[in-house]
């Protein structure tokens, strides 16, 4: 405020030198203000460019984020779908495993019954054998009947007969001579 009064006094009552100095000061001040204004304008333009660049980078980053989010969601959905498929597969495998186990148990029981029937049949085939001589004769007769080369031959039955014959031979303390 005081400076304003001084300038007004010089304008109204000042000498030529004071007016020249005032003009010079006003010119310098005008140049300084113009330079400052120019610097501010350049700074403002630089800030605007930086702001535009920042907005472009943000837009690009947002697009990239949206793309990554969509990709992640798609991969998550695909993963969940594959997980459901695997879980269904494991459930199916477990169900099949249970079925197979029950079928295996049933077959084992059936085999046990069949083995029992076979042993009963072998007991029947070797029934009445009470000496090594009758054992040999019965063995030869059974081999003639069940030998695989015969029409009604059965190799599995021959195997069972041979096993039973070896057991009975050891019972009668005789060698395996047929």
C-alpha cells in the first residue's frame, strides 16, 4: 500500500529523473511479470501434457486390468469346471471301485463254493481208495477219462486230480509212480 502511494506521488509531483526511474522500474517489473507469466504458462502446458499422459497411462492400465480380470475370471471358471469334472470322475471311480469290490467279494465267495464243489468232486472220484494199488488204478482210470487229448478232457480237472493224487501218495508213503 505504501509503495502505491509512493508511485502516485512520483506520478503527480515527481521530477523527470524520478519519472524516468519509475518508468525503468515499471518496464523491468513488466518484463519480470511477463517472464513469470511465460514460465507459468509453460509450466501449465507441461502440467496439462503430464496430466494427459497420466490419463492415457491410466486408461491403458485400466484396460490392461480389465483384460487381466476377464482372463482371470475365465481361467477361474475353467478351473472350477475342470475341478467339477475331476470330482465327478473321482466320485464315479469310487462308485466303480465299490462295485468292483463287492463283485470281487461275490466272485471270491463263488470261487470258494466252486473249490468246495471241486474238493467234494475229488473226494467222490477218489472215494473207496484204501490202498496204494487201488490209488494207482483209480488215478490211471481218471487220467484216461479227463486227459485233455480226450473229447471230454479237461486240463483243469487233470491238474486237480494230480494235486489230489500227490496228497494221497504222501498219505500212503509212496512215490509218484503212475
